[in-house]
C-alpha cells in the first residue's frame, strides 16, 4: 500500500481498518438465520432480520454513534462531524438475504461502512461532515416485492403507502412486519426521507465472475444495468387428466411453457448481454391427475442499454398473448428500472484511491441492482466492488476473502474522508 501523498489523517484512518474485526463480524452476522448449509435465510422484516439489526445497533451504541430510523424502516447510524449543519457522507447496503442466501451479499456494505466509522474513531480523526451508515430495508425483494424497496421509498420512487400495503406469500403485510421488526430492534430517533447527503457510497461483493477472472481486487462501478420485472398470470380450465381430450383442454401449464420458450428466444443475443430469468413458477391446483387451470410466473429481464431494455421489455406482453393457447393471460409489470450511471467524479476518486493504495482495479458495470441506484438521483453516488469466488451469489456457496473485504473497506475509508 502506498499512501505517501495522502493526508496523515486519511492515512491513519485507512491503517486503522482492522481485517480481523471486519471478518469476525461477518461470521457473527452469518450466525443469524444460518441454514446449516453454509448460507443464511434472513429475509426482510423477519425475526432474523430484526436480530441482525439489533446486533449492528449494539455495536454502534457501544461506540456512542447515534441511530435513527425512517418510516419504511431504513436505519442510519451517525458518527458526528464538527459542523452540525454539514450534509453527511453516507455509505451502506442491506442485511436481508435471499431464502438460500450467502454471507456477504449486502452485509459487506453494512459492515464495511461500520468499520470505516470505527477506524476513523480509532484514528482520532475529526471530520467536518458527519459520516453515516445506511441500512436499507428489503433490498432483496424476496419476501416482499419490489426489490430495493427501502431505498425506493426513501428516494420517492415508490409511495410509502404502496410499500406498506405489500403482502408476502402468506398474506402478511409490510406494515405489520415492519412494526414487529421495529419493536424487536427499537430506535428512538426518527428520520425524514430524502435528507440531503454530500455523497453516497456502497461497497459490495461483485456477485459475478469478472473481477476474479481479471485478477483485480477492486471494481470501480460506473453504473447499473437496467431491470424490468413482470408477473404473468395464465388462466385456463381445470379438467380431468384421464378423460379430457387434448382439443378440449385449456392447459395453463402448457401455455405458460410455450410463453417461456418464446420469451427465451426473444431475449437471446449473440453477445450474451441480455439477462432473462423466470425465477418463480406456481401451478394450480398442482395435482398429478388434474389439467392445470392456473399458472403464475415471474420474469426478471436486465440489459445495460436502455433502448434494448425498452424494446424487448415492451414485447413481453405481446409474446405471452401470442402463445396463450386459448387461455387468458394477464401480464403485469411490477418494476421498470432504467440503467443508472454513477457520478464520474466519484468514480475518479475511487479509481485514484485504489491506485494510491496499490490495489489492482478496473471499471465495471453492475449486473445486479443495488440501493445505490436510487441514491444516484439524490446526490453524487458510487460503488466499490470486491471479488466473490467464482462469481457465485444468491447461493449458500457464496464466498469472499477476508483480505479482499478489508481492501474494500480501506478504499471506502479513504474515499469517504477525501469527500470531507
């Protein structure tokens, strides 16, 4: 690491980042919702999510950092600055996971930001601006849709009332689950949406194989590819499997399969840039000797080019109707998130800091959506990626090294302080 040209206070804070503390805390959070197969199930606004929040709040309180919460449950942990009116420099991510999630997705960004606050404290550095950790509610969108719910509500992209009215597969609403979570992990201070920030930074594992394949420690994220989500409901007619001739059937499952096959063909491209996923597929009545009468499936479509995202996404409904096979079909778009470009000045700061610290780095576009997407519309925003083993994520086999996580936290510390 070469920090000769960095101010002594910045160098001191960077040096105060503790790899062992950061790694130990990852292991401690990984105990909450552990599946026994190496991963975690800590979905949004569950008792496990509340316990993870409580754990982080406890570490913050031990340092004397101040916590606050907004109406959708986003948490903010502040290390005060010298100026009571200066806008905070914020960094964070999320604690919720997929049902079979890994131990680093989201959590790294939370713990890296907490590590920066503590390292700055350990180094005795006084900042003008407050430094804040943000923990966003329901980033994953696994239990409650859409994804990045907390940051979307914070930024005004999703109405609070609509978010609170959302229900999970068991009929439990966000409003009820949030109240239970805040009761289990109470925070006294209240925060308004869209409070002014100097900048927002998010550290994250890449969730892809590019950095590892290139032998790079740091990804300087230039932006996030666009995302469109669809919910497709196919309604046919239940019938006896042994007595109903093929010509008389309105088989919702066969129609849905034809739709998925046609959509797959639509999304194919020679450069393998488009990302098309049917991640949920429900059949009713789900009986072995009954012709299926109803199918629900979801589509996750992503592309870095906004024009292509619009063109192909706009064809989804027509393709589904063309292959309905006599069934009724209802296509509902549940999320339309155009590509995001991060602030060039923030990208340059991250890249320059990586060079000073001797960290191999490269520019990269995020294939996954992150809370930073919504922050980019409110203030200068950037992201820092570190590698994950074989690019595996949303999987209990997700892995990252302690050294890479610490490198990302040191880089985050320098950039946050240089923004001060």
